[in-house]
């Protein structure tokens, strides 16, 4: 069995156990395999073992990898954009990605909406929250989320699937717990304010290789895992 395949199986087992500990249904949790700076060969290994959901941080890298052989011929691939998105790349992001997880400002939302206007397409997005209030991180501050969400609700081509966050980095998985908990609380508040969960699915994209189990215990519905699947990035 390939390493990638056995890693994916191990992660899935850990997802199942974390969900069980939290009394949650395992099917509520999606696994995005983060393939930034990962070779096409390894991505093919993941696809061949049945995993078709990937996350990428860089637009050009994603385009170069997924539109060339051998990845260009894979069918039913789903790509999530998880990097910082500049407004001048919004149009291409719509073309390449089923889900854009990093919408964190009105200007970006309005630019996406403008490019989608007149089309049938509804773009799935997440709103990125800077839950750790880190100066160098993207994401909107929690207290600014209600205003942004109410404006984005007016964008008829954008479908808000939930909130996304990258908490402050820490080796200790437990360090993420208070941030994950704060995200869950923020999400619940926004649902109460009728700003989230229009279609009954207020998602929470949180948890990476070193802390996804803690994130699941605190309510994550989508984890983004790179190194634990593909190994250390070069
Ligand atoms: C790189 C990255 C990940 C994956 O990180 P790992 O620690 O390798 O699992 C997840 N989310 C985002 C936004 C990333 O940039």
C-alpha cells in the first residue's frame, strides 16, 4: 500500500475516533487533503485511493499542477482555495476552485460577486476569522464578522458555507482548543442573528495535522490536513 494511502486511512480512523469521543456523527466531518508544494505523483496516489478533495494555497501552483498531466484527467476532483486571495485573482479562483475558504473582506466578496453576476453559478465560500487576533494573519476579527456577513448575504451568487480559521501556531494540540471553542461560539451567535446557516449547514473549517482531533472535539466540520497525509513539505 502506498504511504499516502495508508496515511489517509490512519487519519480517517482518527477522525472517526475523535467524532465518537465527542458524540458526533463522523459523516459531519470532511477531510481536505492539503496538497500545496506536494508533487503530482503523490496527489495521484491520494486520488487512486479514492480521495478527491484537495486544498491549495497558491493559485498559480494549483493551476499548473491540476491542469497538466497527470492530474488534468482526474475526474470528480474538488478543490478548495485556502490561501490569501488577492482581488485581481478572484476571477481565476472562481474558475479553479469549488470552494474559496478565505473570504475575509467586503472588497473581495464584491469582486467575486461581480465576476459571477450574470452566470448561473453560485460560489461556495467560507469567511476567514482571525480568531487569535494576530497582526500578521489574514481573516476578519470576530467582532467585525456580523457586518461583513450581512453585506455578503446580499451577494446572490455567493453561498456562505461557514467560518474558517487558522489559530495561532503551537506545537501543543491542546493550545488550539480555546480558539476552536471560540469559533464554535461565534458561529452559534451568528446563526442566532440569522447571519449564518441559511440552509442548515453552518460549517466550521478548522484543524490541521497537529490539532485536527481537538478541532473535531470542539465542533469542526472540515479539517485541512497536509503533512500528516503527504509528509513534510519540501
Ligand atoms: C498548509 C495549510 C494547512 C495544512 O497544514 P498541515 O500542518 O500540513 O496539516 C491547512 N490549512 C491551511 C490554511 C494551510 O495553509
